[in-house]
C-alpha cells in the first residue's frame, strides 16, 4: 500500500509538471486546449487547434452569413493556471465579432501565447444542390401571422423583409431583419416604410425600397386606404411614389417623390397618371452601374392587371422613360442581367391567360435598344418567374412562374432552369420533390452564391394578378428554400 501511495504521488507530480507553466522547461506545454464558438443564432461549432502554428480554425456551413458572426460567444479550455482573453476582455460574459480573425491570448505566470482564431464558412451542404427547405412557414419565426404580402432583400450580410400585415379593416407595414433568413426581428423605423408590393434593390451601397400601395385597411397612423371605390371606376388615390433608402439597415431616409395629379406639367402626374406607372410590384434593377425601374401592376376596371410596359432610368430623384424598351416588355416578364447584357423574357401580352403567354427573349447592351435574342427557349411560355444571377454575373437561374397545361389550367412551375447565355436554358435534375414553385417568388443571392427563395403566391384567381383589394382573394406562400448556384 505504501509503495502504491508513493507511485500515485509521483504520478500527480508528473501531471502537475506537465500542465503547469511556472517552470521554463515546461513553458511550451501551456496554452489553449479547446474552443467552442456559438453564433448569434445559438449554433455551436468546435475549433481545430494547431499548437505548432498557434491557430484555431472554426469551420461553419456555407449558409452562415457574416452578420451571424458579429456577436458570437467563445468558450475556451486551457491548461492549469492559464487565462484566456481577447483584447484584455474575458471570454465569459462578452460577445465578439468573428467576421474577421481575432487573437486569443493565453497567459500563465507572466508568459503569453497568441492564438489567431479564424472562422471559415466553407462547410459544404449537399442538400443545397437539390434544394434545402429552410422553413415551411416564415410566420412561425418572426414574420407576422397576418402578413399577406412581403418582399425580401439581402444587404450587407443580412436579410430584410418588408411586410404588409393586413385585414380588410387594418394594415401594418413593417420591416424585419434576419441573419439566416429563418428567424426574423422587427426593426423600429421612423415612419411607415413600404406598402403592398414594395420592391427592394441594392444600388451604390444603399438599400432602396421602392413603390408599394396601401389599399387594404387603415394603417397604424390612421391613414385611410389609397383607393377610391366606385364600381368599375374604382381607382388608386396615390400622391406619392414611396422610396426609402438606408446605408446601414438602421437609419432610413425618405426619398419619396410627391407631386400633383392636377398639374399636367408635374413629373409625378406624367409618370403616374392615375397609377399607370405601376406602384404595385415594380421591378428595380441595376445595369451598367445605373438604376432602372420597370413599372409594376396597374389598376383598371377596379382590378389589378399586369402592366410592366414601361422602363425608366432613375437618378434617385427623377425617372426618365426609355420608350425604345416598350416593345420588349410584357406583364410579369423576367428581367435580369447576364454577361453584361440586359435580358427580358417571357411574360404575358396583356392579362395572364392561356393565349397571352410569351416565349421570346430580348437583350440589350445599352439598356435602351433591344433585339430579339431568341423567339423561344426550353422554358416555354411562362410568366411570373424570377431570374437571378450569381455574383460573377455569368450564370442565371429561373425560379417559379406559371404556365398553362393542355386543358388550359394554370400550373405553377416547379422546374428550375439554368443558363449561361440567356437563351439556352437547361432544367435542373433531382430537385427536392417537396419544392413547390410560386408566382413571382422573392429570390436573393448571398455572398456565397446561394439563392434564397422566399414566398411568392401559391395561386391566384381570374386572369389578372395575384393581388386583390381583399385579403380573402390572395394566397401568399411563406416557404423558404436555399439552392447553390453553380
């Protein structure tokens, strides 16, 4: 027994000698032995430590946004008597921005080691190739339950949603943000931003939210609906083309255009003329470092009818019509920029119906003069599809839209198409069978070339648009999907 105690005591001394940093001979043995990083969304990841290089690498999924790394917690284990800090701040009780490398300092008995911690968002997700469903219903994670219309933007590593929460008597227009496109938090804004059919775009390092109408319900400031009801003469009563901008997602500036509908020389009247400009779901986009606006839906005979018949060049304050583009535009056509060319394709030549869907593709190198690039493509006769390109601008993908089957029934398009030239389209294979295409889905592309597909409309009645003057006549989707663009 005495011999056993001596051996245990000797072993203990050996362990202490290895883990302590008070002896110069054992200085190399002290340091950080484990690191766990937890993102702002509460997801934890283990770090891989190289004692030889004094580096710590944390690999996260490719869907992780930089904004998710801006307030991370770090837990570290270290050898006996070793403390770990970042810029003299204790790890416990603090959060750290890991969107760029940070240095963890391990200190023991006057000696220090500096470990460089780097987060790499490169972990592949095989599901992204065929479609990964992020959520079946965004209203379960922050988006209001009464939302009937919303648009989404991706700006500086975050998602922004502009919502219209409606009943037939009340309306609330909100702005929400998310670091992963799933969980959303409402932002406090100085005034009411947006409206039903408001459309975002990023231009010159600013996020613009353009257009939108408020025709269903009284808003939270007591403003009545912008609608004059008169049977077949029901019309919009708009006096503002809403435009809000932000450079940081927190501070918003009102750059709306106001004017008089009574003054024939007023730009607002000339541009709008009782809603002909299409406040509802315009299509803003950037081409050749210029901001363009394709007009949205218009109202006539008390119903919203597809327009998209006008293209404007904007400097943010004025809108100059591009008359030569009118022949290339259709209702619910798909407009996109690929290989430094502007394309518009498909759509409906009037109201949406079996006989009106188009197949042609038009292109332009200057944003003014369009030519017919192709009379038809593998996409076929389709309208209401959304096309996005990768960050390099050399590959485009088409999502959603609708077509008509042999019996004349409207069908939502579940096929995703890919092109490298704007006219040769190939259908992707083995897409997740749960994916369901929608009409005018909101699609954004992040910095890792992942397309996030939000919402759209699951169906709509009649031959016009999915928008209506009553909430009962709209069927929005709240599913969110992610696809890798390659």
